C-alpha cells in the first residue's frame, strides 16, 4: 500500500472511530513532516506492551490523535504487520510530575479491528475503561492525595509547604478562587494559594466561603494526617469559615 493511501486511510479511520466513541471525541492527523509534534507524542504514549514493542521497531512516522474535551487523548498508529488495521494507545497528560505515575499500571494499548465501528466498541469497553482509571489515579496523585471536589462542594487541602490546593469542578468556583489569589496550573487544573503571606492566605479563605455559598457551592478544608494549619496566622482565621464542613483526612 502506498504511503499516501495509508495516510488517507489512517485519517479517515480515526475520524470515524472518534465519532463512534462515547462522549465528544475529535480527531486530528499528524503527517510525517510534523516531526516535533510526533516526537512529543511518541514520548507520551502510555504503553509498555504491544504499542511500545511496535514503536521500538518502527518509530512514529504519522499518527492520528483523538482528543476529549477534558484533555484525555488516544493515538491511532500503523500496525506494521500482515493485518490491514491499526493500533491504538493512551497518551499520558503533559506536565504532571513523574512521581504521579508511580505505582499506576500503564493502560496498555490494543490492536484494532479493520472495522472502525467494531473498534469503537473494543476501545470503549476495554482501553477507555483502563485509561480513565489510570488518569484518575495519576491526577489524584498529582493533587497529593486530595479528596476530590464535586460540583456543589469544594475541598481545599493544606500542603506540606503551607500552601492550599484544590481542583474545583466547574468554572464558577474557579473564577472565585482566581479572584482571591489562587493560581491555576494549566496542565493539571490544580489551583494553589501560596503561604508566602499567611495573613493574606487567611483573608482569602475567609472571603471565598460566602462567595462560593452564593453559587450554591459548599466548602471543606482538609488537614491530611500529620499536617496542621500554619500557626503564624491567627489560629481560628484560616479554618473558621470552613470548619463546620471539614472532613476527616482520607487514609490511604
């Protein structure tokens, strides 16, 4: 099969596959001349099995990337054997620390059927399930084991350096946090309030409670085991507006 034929088939196959997967996936094709993008993608393919073995013998020359609005990505690539089909693998998120991946099993990729409609069922029932589980675990690890927030409940957690971290659900809570000095990491989605000025930190915590309440969002301040709030701020100031809803620390 000519390279032109292969590239067209890969792109069209990935388009159909993206349209058949649950939720809103889109597809984009990376041609051979997109060398930097292909190199970055190859470094983030989250696999130690079938796809890794294929890439060891056949470096990535072209690919189709499937993307979900929450940042999840899958890559469709050539199979390089007698079968006229493709491989698919999960893509690890950018910019999460290496330690977040420790003890998280790779959501290894799978071989696809010739039929993209049948392949969509394979991916949804197997790879996507394992990928979503792995994504949840590494994002949780990146949060330092924070209890996840909900749409109607924001959980903030003291960090070892005295900062406060949270991962809100929805734009409303994020806007309130940003207005009160929290800074978002664009890759992980985590908002942090530094401990550079503990009095300012305490004022911010007092301010966000009523503002979030007005949006119907409850708040909770979590103190992980072995961690107490900074003593340089007035003792009741930081947790006061949140303490009534403070959960116990989650044990691992």
